[in-house]
C-alpha cells in the first residue's frame, strides 16, 4: 500500500509538472514568427553574466559575416575575449576560441542552444505546431531534446518571450524588451531553470543603423 501511494504521488507530480500538457493545440502560423523575428545583423550589447556565485561583465558582439554566417563574441571591457562562437548560415556551430574557465562541455552546449534560440535557428516549419494558453500563443519548434517556443500575444503583435524546454517544462527563458520586428531588441534577459543562479542580461549600446 505504501509503495502504491508513493508511486501514485510521483505520477501525479510528473503530470502536474508538465506545463504544456493541457494547452489547446491550434494551427501553426509561420508568418507570425517570421514578421517578429529580430535582426542581429551587427549589434553590441553590454552584458552581465551570473553563474553559481560568479559574475562576469563585458561586451557581446553579434555580427553577420560576408559568408552569411554569424559570429557571437563576448569580451571584457579591455578587449580580452571570453569566447568567440561561429554559426554557419544553415546549421552547425564552431568554437573559434574560449577561455579555459568557460571551456566546459555543458556550458558550451548551453550557450550554443541559447544563441540558437535567440537567432531563430533550427526551425523546421514542417514539424512546427502551436499551443494556446492564457491569451498567449506558444509557437513550438521541436528540437533533438524538447522544443523551442516563441511566445506571442494572441494577435501576433508582440514577441513576449522565448523558451527552451524539455518535454514537460522550460529549462531556459529569454524575455526581450523593445520592438523585435526585424530590428535588434533593446534588451534581453535570460534565465536558466536547470542550472542554479545562471542568468544573462544584455543591454544594447549600438544599433545596426550606427554601423
């Protein structure tokens, strides 16, 4: 009897933790996400990173290259590079450089997935679907593990937030501030839920027009 009660409690807990289970599935609207997609052609963000009691600050540069790839470079105020990542035009990922303290497989994988989400990469429209809950539309794009969600208002006028999620719940959430429609967001706030005290804050200090 005790074993049954424990199993029943764990089963109920697993169901209640699934934040997407009872959302209403609706037809996917590809044009909605396309018009709200940010443009990171060339932008610089003042950046603050907090992870497990350690704080790092500096500048994050996102630049579209002549070969249509995207480079994401994070440096300190003196120009020392923390990491330099490359994202080819279609898919893939390359680490050009990274300091030893950050060269951890799990951290690099997490950062890669974060920047892929922000750049709207790995979006297979043939597998996409949409969910509706509390006046928001969750535009879902399945990944190798879980899904990426781009969450908009019901009229598709605003990109409210983005999530990377497991099958049941978000593991990371990014909230953007400022209009995202084909321009670089003014600010971005990133929180990770599966890594204790891991957050990233980005505040734009240049715009594409200034380049």
